């Protein structure tokens, strides 16, 4: 089980395929702030709501210097279907091996309907221009989370 990240930690590097199979790395976003969010599964109600919220606020976030990357254990083909079906504009990356999820503390034990299960912990990590963790939020809610991030960042 992985450790949760803390502000001041170096954000773990990653290179993962996007919905079209192209490799995307955290270093591709050097010099920009990056909101990396982790979600359990594409094409599910909560994850769809969250991805749509990020898409709806993408121009605003981008205008304030933030890129947005969503990571799930889904395969690129499912991410492409998710993106196309919901007209998503955020970058979606596939981590079927769950290595990046684990490196960011976004995979582990969680409560689901009163039972302890192993799975994706809905999380958001905000990385600054130098690749340092600015904020690490775990067990976030799918609904209202983007508005909370915008408010907390003072944007």
C-alpha cells in the first residue's frame, strides 16, 4: 500500500498512454501547474460528473496556469469512448498497472458500502511549476470538488 503525498513532496514522475495511445508525461507540463486527479472508472456516474466539471472549468483553470490530467486504471480504448461520449476536453490517461495510482497514494484500502475494499481512492494532487506537490487531497467527493478546488486556490 502506498503512502499519501504531502505538500512539499516531489510529485512522482509518470509516462502513461492517453485515450489515443499517445504517451503523456508529467514532465511535458513543466513550467505549468498541473491538477492531477485520480478516479475509479470511466463511464460511471460519479466519474462522469467529475470529468464534466473539470471540462466545464478547463478554460478558466488553464487561464490561471493550470493543466488538468485525469488518471484511472481504464485502458485507452475505454478512455476514448468516455471522452467522445461525454465530449471531455481534459487529458485522460490510462494506468491499468496502477503504478502511478500507487505512487500518488491513490490506490489502497477504502470503504465502499460499509466494507473495506482495495481500489482507487478518488484523489486530487496539485503540482506546481517545479514538479512539487502543492496540495494533496484524498477521499474527495465527485460532485462539487472542482468548485472547491477553485475556491481553495483563490482563483
